[in-house]
C-alpha cells in the first residue's frame, strides 16, 4: 500500500525533528543562561542600568548596587546573589555571607541587586558578590568600603524624647539635632532622617532608640530609652488642664480622663518648688471637668519694669492634682501643670569679663589680658573657626605658651568697697554655650574646657569637654536646677596638655537662661 505525506505534515515533522535535535544538544552540552557585564554602582537608572561604575564605596554610602546582564534566559530562571565580607587568609567559601537575594527572570534582560547600609554605616574592608544559577557560579565582583580620616566625625548636639515616659497607647516626640553628617538614621524608627527634626512615636513597650550620625570620617551614636507603662483599665485619671488668676485667686480646670470615678483628693500649689497651698477636691465622674480655686493662696507677685539682665522677678507656679496619691490612677504623669510669671533670667556671661578675677597656673592677672610674653590671653573678640564660621563677641582664652591653664571667676561687682558677688540662680535655669578652637590654633594636645560653680570658695566642676581640632565645635549645656534658689560664681577654665603656640579657646554665647 502506498503512503503519501501531506506537505503540511512534512513541515511539522521537520520542525519536530529540529526541536528534538536542539533538546538533545542542550542535554549533551548542559546549556545554561549566562551572566555578563557585572558591575558595581551607587544606584540604578531605568531597567537596572547602572548610574556609574566603581569598586570603591564609603562608610556613609546608603547602599552598594550590582547590575548584570542575563542572556539565554528561559521562563523561571532564578539568579541568586550572595554578598560576602572578605577576610584575609580565608578561602573564598569561608568568607561570611552577610546577605542573599534572588531574582526570577523569563527573558534576556538587565538585573540588579542592592546591599543596603547598616544604620551605623558599612564596616571598612573588602567585599565580594557572587551570582549563581542553579547553584553554579556565573559571575562575581569585588569592591571595598573605605573612610576618609580628613573628614571629622559627626556631632550629635541633642537627642531627646518628650515625654521620656508614656502609657501604652500614648505618643512621645523624638527630637534631634546633628552637625556634620551626610546621613542620619534612627532605629527602630523613623529610619533615615534629616540632620535636625522631630518625630512622634508610640512604642507599645519599653524601647531604646538609637541615633546614628554618619560621615565619610566615621559615625557617632546616641541612645535613649522610652519607658512605657502598661495601660490600666478602669482607673481614674486626673489632669490639670489649665490655670489662671482672677484677682489674687488662682483657679484651675481639672478633668477625669479615666473610665472610673475618682476618689476624694488634694491639689497642691507650689511656688518656686515650695509648697504654698492645698485644695480639697471632691470625686469626679469619668470624663467630668470642674473648675476649682485655691482660695487660701493670694497670688499677687510684684514684677519690675525691666532692669539688669542679671536679675529676675519670675515666679514659677506649679499646680498638682492628686498630690497625696490618694487615688490609684491609670496615668499619673499628667497631674501637674506649671507656668512662669514675670521676666525670665537671661545673662550673657561674656558681658562680665572685665570684672572677673583672672589667673593662670603661674600668676594672678588683671583685665585686659593681652598675649604678650608668658601670661596667656583673655579677651572679647570675633572667633574665626576652622569650619569657616565666625562669631562676634566671643570670649577667647589662651593658656600660657609653655602650657598649663587659665581661668576667670565671674560674678557681679557690687558694694563699696566693691566685691564680686555671686549670681542668683532661679528656678529652671541652665547654662548654654558653644565651645571651639580658633582656626589659627597651633596646640598639638588641644584644650580642655571646664565650667565650675563656686560656693563659699569651693568649686564644683561640671563634666569637661576636650577639643583637639579647629574644625570642631561643641554645643555645651548644663542643667543648674541643683542650684535653684542659691547664689554661685561661675568659673571658666581652659587647660592645655602641652605648649600653646598660638590661637585661642573660644566660649561662644555663654548664657544663663531660665526656661519658661
């Protein structure tokens, strides 16, 4: 019997035979997709095209990226990327893998992988990335992380939480200020941040937040813990919302924020931290507000019409509900409210340099003190700093050229004969200043800045600050609440660890302020 093949059948047979032949060859030669054009880059453009090509990254780099081209891809081709830290003397397979990623492609294309920076920046050293398909290596690349010692380490001026403690469900505000950082990161939240800012957070449990300030020269870190008290249900919560004067009587608005009636309680009034009056408060229902009055206290302070910056007539009034803790509350952090009445203290210590008592480790000095010979220097002038900034009216001090120290004791020149009287420190007072070396300073060991409080001839020094480079400037703040209601003289002291060839230590805007 004769058999004749249709032309279409012949064509299909030919195609099928070609496919069989290709499959046979693929099996014979173990055909696999290839990876070429591997490169390291700081970032990607469209379709994973590298923005640049480099093998050197810095400790403040936000990421390291790898781009490569896949050829001969079939559906569900999986590429695995392994990032490893290269340790000297170890074989390739023993280098610790720090991150692994995968990508699935179904066609020839460019692919990309990212190695994000840790919060405190990359570790200095050598790294490699290996790309593999089905466990078989296909391409690899090497790069290094470096730092620039000529760039100063960033400075964290402040990192606080307000309030530092909360009840579960409430929020606190993180506030920070950083100088000299190319990247700022706060963990566990909010992550990457600006050099200065604030962010509300509401951690459910006690949480430690860490702020990392990073530059090519290194990184600084500051940590704070927000304490979170558990939410207690079915408890009262008394809060002083506001208070005001009517005639010479102080009134205040009290609210029960809780979900249980409060018990009878007492409200206390403090004047400059001294208990002045008490008020009985009857129970409040949940959500109830009530206006109460402190009838037994006559509020009639007399405020001046200005005067010397070295005086203050401010009066601090603080009103606290449930002051005797008669009620167990769900939240006892909102019981008090305070306010300062009258003009607040503000003293620029630099205005009193001409009446200060000056001395060095070698001799007592008289103002003005010029740098002639071996006496050192103290003057009011413009501080030209190594970072290009300048500040007028700064107090400049230099120890003797041979090394040692210089200090000035500050107060108010009063009486006849004139004596150096101490400053009166009011409620909620603090000292703030910027510390730096002028840009012409040649002192290998730098300078140590010390602030002291003198009472009765005894000097208590606060923590010192050492600066070893004209490129640095430090924000300095001291809480003076321990001296509230007392009188103290202030001692500004600068110590050197060796010869002081030229330049000065600068106290910039040394001010006593009273918080509102």
